[in-house]
C-alpha cells in the first residue's frame, strides 16, 4: 500500500499520542516516587524505625550503590547516572513500536521509566544517595530495603511478561512464514 501524506500524518499523530501518554504516566510515577521519599525522609529522619509487622518496618537508609547494593568502585554514582540515562533513552525509543504491537507495553514501560527517573533524580539531587525506606525482613539476618520506585520498576518488568510472549509468537510466526517461502522456492 503506497504511503500517502494523510496516512503519514495519521501515523505521526498516533506516535505523538502514544509518547504523550507515556511521558505523562512516567512523570506521575516519578513524582509519586519522589514525594514518598521526601515524606519518608521528613517523617522518619535518619534514625527512626517504625515497626509495622514482624517482617515489615519503615526506616530510611541511603543507597549509594547500584541496584542490589552492588558497588562499582569510586565511580559508582556516575556509572549509575550514565546507565540510567541510556536505559531511559532506550525505553523511550521503543515505546511507539511496542505500543503498536501491544498497548499494555506503554503502561509497563511507564512504570519502569518512571521508577528509573525517580531514582535518577534522587541520585542527582541528594549527595547521600537514594532514600530507601520500605524494609522487609526476609530472615533473621537479611532485610530488603526498597523504595516506591523499586516497586514500580519490578511491577513494570512483570507487566512486560505478556508483551514478551506476544513478541515471541510474532517472531515464531514470521519464521514459519519464511520457512514456508524457502521450502516453496526449493520445489
């Protein structure tokens, strides 16, 4: 089907609409994360611990490492900022294409990108590190401390599962069509 100016405008408009929704949702997610961190730091300070249950409590710790508390040497903060910026750029670049395949991808990528942007701003604005304040006791000597951005990131990644399945089915269908064409050429 030949491309017409009207069709090109329609595709461009749809792309801008998808990116607009993505940017709006990403901004809301990042704002929620930043507000919850500010409230936690203000309400808890650096020394208060509020036990909620036997396995869950609230207290602030500052993470200066990478995800999973991995230290990358003296340039950890700079590496984190660079990797986060690259990841956000990659996510933004695939949003329109993935949304054409599965609209659920926009929500999932908004959660991932919003969580990343929230943690990025925390890295850039606070020299003490990213404020984590949701503490889950996993065992007597292991506690996972996270923030809202982490849950947005994990939730968005989980939401991409069905999208990945759609992509796998599409790739397999494409491979099947190519295999049939090649088989027909040999006959």
